[in-house]
């Protein structure tokens, strides 16, 4: 989010006398939530209890998982905007307006999103930047309408995308401003593999641009006046760094290193001096990429442009149609912003630190949902057919702890070798064409080693079950239209208490025999769930304290 965009939005509403009346602020839904807003009277950010917004046409209600502070948020404060702050957010879809039910999203999806809302997303203006939408209805979240430093926010579906699985939603928010901008800058700097690119301004955006450029196969030289940020750039892969303040001969050194200058310079700094130094380091015909926005107009020689000495381009977060490419690249190459984890209640401190220039990393609030929530489940009037299940009855927790270890088979182990179940079933039908391959290491050797272990008995393990998900079962699962948990297998172990399990898990035999044996068939990482069965229907494992659930007999006796 950039200064010029804010100003354009302001200008827009000043030009249009009706703009003051247009309000896309979402209608209030049910309940209240906490939101961080600037209070011009107290001159500080306060956390207010406000109405949870309601998703209007084309919108989702999103439960915010992360929101981060960007330098341009300070501009919103300086303009005395009182809307909820924040234009960098990621979260889960909580509710959807009926008009967006066929747009490829569903409740619970983890999403990231941009922040210009209310525009049409398809006019000539919206193809350039949504701030230019011809409808004039565009509003900036965190500036002219409520943003993301709140438990919930509304989001236009056109602005949203599902997060790739490898992106952690709890730190995803900066991607949707800084990350995307850094990507567009590098991606459009007209570079070829092996070319030199300069990062001018080695702060957060410059650091991400460094990683992106390296992932694209470019060579990077970073320039800054701060040795600490240059050091970070170096750690993130910069081939060379120069302190342009303390190293008087840096231009000569850089030209020598790059055999005549860089092919492109992405300027993330907003200092006049940073821009002034760029023509000297560009090679003939190079690109000056304008990202940082100084207050003063750029001082660029028209003669230089006319003679093709260099050209000038610029990028920002851009339009949502372009964000997917950026986000998928960042996910694929595991490029993450450096973040500092804070709380919503810290927002005023975060703003102060940002203003004082003390922030070294993106400050990000997580877990914005407070424990006290107004959207709790309520008891409903229900006539129970089974007394054992009523609100007043005691739940039927079994006196065991259950550990479920979900894992995939190693890639070089075939489905038939992993599940004898599938080969037997297939072979029963085609006994001649497919002889059974009875080589499941998990079902045979591993199971035998487990049960034979000395501590298996000593630790009173109650049950050991191998749960197989074969290829044809996976196909069946996918027909259900739900999120598929695609593991090949799950080992379920029931123990009487946690100490018993830990004794087994930390036994020398486990380390010496069991663990190395896993390497024969198991791919890592292993996912684990630990919990307790509430037995609703069916028979219990016999033992002290266990009690059957409702059974066919109980039902019949009614
Ligand atoms: Zn931003
Ligand atoms: Zn438009």
C-alpha cells in the first residue's frame, strides 16, 4: 500500500460530492468484536468493542488469523481516519453471502486478500489499479473503511485467494502487500537468468526482493545506508552488499563487480538520495523500478530517457488478477517475510515503534479473536430420544488415551506393497492376472517388532490398530466433496495413561529397533493426534472403568 494510492483515494472522494455518502461499511451482523482504531481525541490507537460486520453481496465474513502493520498505515493515522486499521490480512472464511456460494470458495477456507473494496474489478480502471474504478465506489480498507486489525472483517471475493498449503496463515498477512509488491518489482524488471539486479533499500521489501531474485536465477547486489539490514540481505542470498554512505567508492566497485552496471535497480527506499544514485549504477538500457515513494517528484533527466540510457517502470501490489502468480511463487520457493509476533492489544505500541523507526521486522498481530466471544454455542430446545446423550448426562469417555500417527508410505513403496488389503481384493477378482504381493512391511515385520518389544507389555498398551487408506478408498473419499486427508496409513495406539506411553516411547528398544524399522516404509513427517474416545455407540474395550456406548441391544430394549 503506497502513499500515492492513499492520496488518490482521498482525491477521489473530494472530487465526488456523493462519495461522502457512499458507505460500503458492512452492515452490523450478530454480536460484537474487538477492533483497533485511531482515536484522534486521545491521539492513540484504542481497542474498541464494535459490531461484527455482515457479509454483503459479493462478500465473505473472514475470521482474521493474522494482520500486519505497514508503513502506509501511519498515513491513515496522520489523516485522522477512524476506521479500523490494517490493510494486510489473512484469515478463514467464516460466512459467505449467498451471491458468492458458486465462486469456488467454502466456509473454513484459509484465504489471503487485497484491500480495495467495493470496486467493480472489471472496468478499464480496475484493469490498471482498483483505485481507478469508474464506479467511484472503491474504498480502501484500513483507510476509508474498516480494515483487518479486528477479529473479523468483510472481504470482496474478487480480492481473495485460497492460501497455498505451505503458507502459514498465522504469518501470511504481509504477503498480501509487501510480498506481492516485491514479486511484481522483480518479475517485471526485464531480467534474464544470470543478470545483475540491484536492491536499493534493504528493508523488509528489499529483503523479500532479494530472495525472489535469487529464486529466479538473478545475481543481487544490495545497497543501503544501514549495515544491519544489509547483513540480513546477505543472509538471504545477496551476492554483494554496499553501504552507500560509508563506502565512498561503491559505484566503481559495483561497476567492476557487475562488468559495467546492473541490468535493473529496484528502489524500495523512499529517500531522494536513493533515487539520485540509481542512474550511475545502471548499465545502458537498464530499468529503474520505482517502488519506494519519496514526497518530492523524481528528478529524472528527459535526455537520459530519450537517448535510452535507462527506462523507468513502477509496480505496487497491483490488481487481484495478478496476485495468484506472486503468491504461488512465494509459496513454491518458501519465501517468507521476517515477522515479529505481537497481539492486537499491542497495536498502539506497534504504531509508536513504527513512527519512531524502531521496527526492524514486519509487526504482526495473531490470534485476534479474544477468548470471550459472543458467537458461542447455545443450548437449544431438543427432545432427546437417548437419555445418555442429553445435556445433563455424563459423557462416555473411555479410560484410555488414544494416539493416532498419520503418515504416508515412502514414495518408492507401491500401493500394493503397502496395503495387502488392496492386492488381496484385486486378486480375489483376478486370481490369475495379479498374483498377491504379500510384502507389507508395516503389517508384518513392523507389527511383529512392536508387539514383541519388552516394554509393549510392560506399558500396558491396550490396542494397536493399523488403519489403511488404499488408492481406491481415497477415490471413494474424494467423492464426498469434503477436504480429503490423504495419508496412506494411521497407527492407532490406546494406552491407559500418558506415562505408560512415554515409557514405551522413550525406551531404549524403541530407539534401537522400532524407529530404524519405520525407515523401511514410512515417509516423514508423521502427523499425530492425541485424545480420548467418547464412546457414543458400540462396545467398549473391556477393562477397568470402561463402559459400553449405546448398543443395538439398548436400542431394542426401548
Ligand atoms: Zn502495506
Ligand atoms: Zn471498476
